[in-house]
C-alpha cells in the first residue's frame, strides 16, 4: 500500500517521539487572500497537518465560532472551486504538509462525487472528514476516496460503544478523530481522564493514530492531550481570532499564527 502524506507525517512524528498538532481553519475566511496567507503560514507556526473547512450554510456539528467562519467565507464568495484553488495555491510552496478537507456532504454531492474526488486528488488533498456521512453509506464516497489514495477519516465520540466502533473503524484510514466531548465544537473543555479511558479502549480495536479534538483551546489543553493522544486538533480557538471586523487582515494573520505557535509549545 502506498503511504500517503498523512501516513508519512505520523511515521515521522513517531520516529521523533513527538505528537502532532492539527489546525483547522475555514477555507476563504475572512476572504481568499487572508485565508491563503494563514494557510501558508501554519506549517512554520507548528501545524503538523491542516484541516480546511469546506464552507456550508448549515454546519450542524459546529459551534458558533466555526458557524460564523463558514458564513464569513460564503459571504466573501468562497465555494468549492475556490477551496480547491486554495489547496492548489498552498501546494505551490508546500508539498509535505497533509491537507484534509472537512465538512458536510451536501456541498460535495452538489459538486458531484466523482468530480469532487478527481479535483481533490489533482490539487493535493490528502484526506476527507465528512461528518454527516455514516459508515452505512461507505459506497457513496468513502471507498471511492480510498481508491483515489485519499484517506477517509471518521469520528468516534464518547457515545460510540464497541459495537459501533467496529463499524466506524472498518474503512477508516489516515487516523481516527476522537471527539472529546458530547456536543458541538468549542463548547466545553474535555475531561482528561475520560478521554484517556476512551483512547485506551479504542486502541484495543485499532492501530490507527488517534487525534483528539473539540474543546482544545489552550497550551495546557494541548499539553494534557499530548500525553494520551497521537495528535491534537484545534479549530474554534483559531477561527474565533478571525471574528473581528475591526482588525486589519494582516493583524488577523499574525494573531492566528501566533496562537498556533503558542499551542505548539504544549507539545
């Protein structure tokens, strides 16, 4: 099996006895040029991998910060074509950092599944997280993505029991995203002991790396999670910094990248 950028990233982290930092931003937020500057700066600031949100009008699993980021991006004219353009522009200067598109199935379905996968592969997308496409629908997109060499990353939650976990893991590739709280993004701080117990249980069922997200906001949160997970995912803490219309775009870029640097110190 050919190793993907995601596989190579985790192999490299393991070889260095390090944990990864996965950063989330929404494509086109607050506008294309600022979004690209943030995207280009994330690896040097400390991001091991990047989740790029596909803007959608009804991001039901996301909290207010990410919902607002989607609306800002859509208002600025972002669409799926421009999201692919963003990845293509990023790849002009970075061929190593994994890019994972995260979002909801509706925009993909409207774009056309086969065309979406073809275009995603061409521009250099490495993985997909489609939060509202369950394992029961793997024939719809998941298996086709894997055939293309694009990892299909699934989510497990505190309510995912062992029976359901087996179904979730069946065609998961790249890594498993563990949602550390029961709720929407950015809504609470995870309880470290509960997360530790869940990860121990999950690792009895898979050799996939496990990345923990939802509610991770501070350097201390990252430090705590790095003791038990293979990677830590941060989103709301970053996109909330973009939600300030009084700031110049250049200041927004600096604020976001400085926050990533601060969080990365927790590793």
